C-alpha cells in the first residue's frame, strides 16, 4: 500500500446519500459514474442542505469548532463600504464587488507612489481597485478630431439652429465621409445644442380659463390697439436667463421688459404693470397659453382695467407673430454676437439694445422709420392700416 493510500484510509469515509439512506460499499462500487463515492473532511454530524435551505454561516463546512468561531468573528467585523441591500427587480441584492468597482475611480488618487512601507500593488489591493486603474492615463482627442471640432464650432457660431443631423450633412463629403455618431459625440463633448423650442414649456395653468383668440383677420390700424407678450430663453457664457417683453403691434415699439432666472409669473406681471403705468392700456392683450399668462396674478390687472384678453391657439406660434419675430431679431442681431458673463452685464447690454431698437433701428415694414417715431405719431398715421396675414413667415 502506498503512502498516499494510507493517508486516504485514515480519513472517515462517507458516501452519497439518497432518500433510502447511505449506500453500502458494495452498491457504490457498482454505481454509475455520477453516483461514485467521494472523499471529504467534515464533522460527522454535518447537516445536509436541501433545496429550500438558505445559505447560513452555521452550515459552513469547517473542520473544528475553533475555525468556525474565528470565521464568524471575522464575518461580524467585516462591514461593506456601501449598503449592499439595494432593492432591484427580482429582489436580488447588489454584489459588494460591484459597489467596490463603482467607487474605484474615486479611490485611485489615494495611492501614494512613494509610500515607505506599502507598494503600489499592495495599496491597490487594500483599496479594492485594479492596479491598471492607477496607471491609466486618459487619451485625449486626436489632431483630426480637434480640427473637426474647430469646424463644428465655426459652423455652429454662424448657424446655431443646426443640430447633429444637419451638422453631419454640412461636414460630410464623398472624399471625407463622417459618421453621424462621431459628430454627436464631439458636439456633446463641446456642449453644443441646437437652438430651438423645448418641449413642455407652454403648459397652461390648471384650473384657469383659456380665452379665445380675438385677432384672426382683425386689421391693426392704431397705437395701443393690440399688445402682446412672450418669454424667451437668453443664453450667457455661464448659464442662461429668461426674457419677457411687451410689444405694441402697430408700431413694433417695446413697451417694457424684464429678466429672470426662473419661470415664475412675477417678472411677467412686473413687465405688464410697467407697460400699463407708462403707456396707458390697450384694447386687446394677446398671450400664449403658458402657465405664467393663465395665472390669476397676470390676468387680474387685465381684468381690472377692462382689457380684452386674447390667447393663441394650441401650437399656433403665428398667432403671436410680432413678438416671435422680435425674438429672432434680438437674438441674431445682439445676443448671439456677444457672450455676456453674468446677469448684470446682460441687463446692461439689453438696456442699450432696447434703446437702440426703439429709437434708432429703422424697420422696412414701418416705411424705414423707427418704432419710437411710429408710436408717437401713431394718431396722425392712423390711416396706414397693417393687416395681420394668415400665413406670415418669420423670415
């Protein structure tokens, strides 16, 4: 008998069990390959696990009671850095290894390359991060991508309404085909987004009355006949603000305006109160169905002054065409050409532009006169009638 066989014979031998109990040596010798006996070292009173048994430290396969106590003490002291009891679909728990991987990038800066006692490998092991994560250096953009980003920036500056697909069509050629996913990634990296209306920005205030549109086919032939207002987005170098303005339809004269960093109704009410105080009151005041203009705070001054309230139809931007056309003018002639650093600079710049727009900028539709001249002499020029076209273009 070999030395190895002597060691095996000294071990307690246990065999496969089934519903009929332990098999005998004779039966196990004639059993199929999947029913052959196997060797293992465990206490004789080891509790056999069943399909319904949950994993518990008391069922661990250990050789003696001392080892079991040491394991339980070590398991009690071990606390995960993050809770592993996050509920997800299927009532499964998030693995602790995945939690450690999520925090690995945040702990890589804790590794000290000149540590007197621990090597980099040992520190990475203690921090539970791969050693490759410590040595990894991010790869920057190639010279080709940098040149492409410069072309994207020039095109976007000239035409900020261009999105990913239109930018892709402008840049790709038969000689140099480009992937649209590449353009999308670079534009996201540069923080560029096409200028356009965002969804769900004109939701009406629930519980308030929606007034009908009163200006379809109505000739605009005198000052203070129709006023309207709207809100637009104003970009800055760092952030953005919202601009509200009140315009007279007959003269295109800007009666008042306000800036705000929120979409509450208070700055719209302030602009309305200033216009009513300085310039009297109109016969009809037109707005869209936004929550600011359907709120009680905004409608109360109009109702108290017995002003007829008109509201655009849903999705009808042309119903408020003159203020919409003014937004295009101020953005392309002023805002897109300047990058104001903060709200104070933006307020000062807009004050100068509104003064220029009312006093010095001549309009083709006004016979190349300024809105201020047309507004102040509106009574004498009452014979000149401006009809609101049904299909008016913003161009």
